[in-house]
C-alpha cells in the first residue's frame, strides 16, 4: 500500500471519524445502561423489603403498621405492600429485559474497548511506528467489534 503522508492522514481521519461515532454512542448509551441497571437493582431490593416485613413479622407487623397509620383494616396494609412489591418487581423485570433484549451492556463494553483500541492505534499511527497496511488491518479488526453502530439510526 501507498506509505505517503496523504494515505497516513486519510487513515488518521477515518480513525478520528469512527472515534466520534463511538464517543457519541457511548454518550447516549452509557447513561441508559446505568439507568436500567439501577432500576433493576433498586426495584428488586425494594420489592424484597416490602415483602420482608409481613413475612418476618406476620400479623403483628401488619397490626403495628395499621396502628401507626390509623387504618381501619389490616388487610389494607397487606394489599398496599403486595401492590408495591408487584409494581417494583415488574419495573425491575422490565428494566432487566430492556437491557438484555438489546444486549446493551455487551454493546457498551464493545464500544469502550473499540474506543481504547482506536486511541492506541491513532497514537501509533501519528508517531509513524506502524506500517499503513498493518494499521488498516487493525482498524478493520477494531471496528468490526462495533459493526452494530452502522445499523443504528442517529438520535
């Protein structure tokens, strides 16, 4: 392949363009991944907490809560706790399934890896420590990990 400075610059520009795409993707998807993970974790934990009181304390627990909130019927306590646990469990399940159905965690990890690899390649290329043919092979190898980005519409 042509080892001219123009060819090196062209490849460097391509690397930089792909890095912009990867950074943009990570800027959108990292917060989404984190939000879905947090909803799943917090929802599951709170659902467990809502069921722990009646499970451990039995009728004594529900009567105590009934007295604290001046409720006419202890069944209201059970219903509210069960409804809360169901809603939180559903939210946690949905968040987990949304993240898994789109392989969000795997895609974010692949993008983070690609970003780091492209940064290293760009440094090596700019200092002339790699032949253009080798750099191009590495570029294709690194970007193949994030081929799904080519399919994604920009938001």
